[in-house]
DNA sequence: GCCAACGTTGGC
DNA sequence: GCCAACGTTGGC
C-alpha cells in the first residue's frame, strides 16, 4: 500500500471533473516524464491512495482524495496522432509511457494550500515541497499522509 | 507576465 | 560524453 500525490491543472482537469466522470473514474494520461513513468509502471498499484493537487492556479492546494483502481498500463494517448499527448516515438509494441486509472474518493473538507503545507515541519521531507520540484507524481509516507489529513 | 529550476535535444 | 540551447513547469 502506497500513498501518492498527483498534480493537475484544474483548468485542464480538476477534481470536479473527476467526480463528474462515469464511475467517477478516469485514466491519468499524458505523463511524459521518465521518473513519473517509472512510478506509474512499477509502484502504483490498485488500492493505493492519492491526493489530488491543483497546480498552476490561483491557490495551489491539495483538494481531494482518489484511489488507484487499475495499476500501470500503456498510455494509449501516446499512439494517437490527434492527441496533444501524442508521441511518435512510443511504439504500441513497446510502449514508452504508462498510466493508471483513478477513482474519486472524496474532496477534502477544505483545500489545504501549498503555502500552508510549507509551514509544517512534519512535512519538511515531502518531495512536493522540495525546491524546484516539477514531478507531477510524488510519493508520500504514511506519516505524511496521516498528518495532512489531520490538518483538514 | 516573470523567471528559476529542471529535463531533453542534438551538435561536436 | 559534454554541454549549450531550448522548452516546460509552476509558484509567485
């Protein structure tokens, strides 16, 4: 059982969009970073819990919880020339990019902003808070997960 | 809109 | 393999 945080720009795909999907489930496509790809492929398993984080918006914040309902499998948007995530170098016989399916669990009672997360020394080791961090998927320890929920 | 940080590309 | 140039991310 692992805990994660995944970023999305709410203008592109928000937690409300996830909640509105059929089965409240969507595939998390478009990750085009090898470090994140490796986590999707090797470490994210069905049942893992994930914080939904809104990035690149007026108030960057953790806004909700989702659950992995299908572990890593090939990101088919990489094969679609009409997709903005198309990658001509990803061969369907040897897919370069991976994704998981996630299901909405709930929104937090309140969004917990990045600026607040930075103030907790308990979270000093969080990868999200590291200077220059750009990874759209980062792991959390169980302790970090529980602490954040305690601040809700 | 600015810009720091980072990843990728490609010439050599 | 090095590294400059470039593109992207994402907070502010």
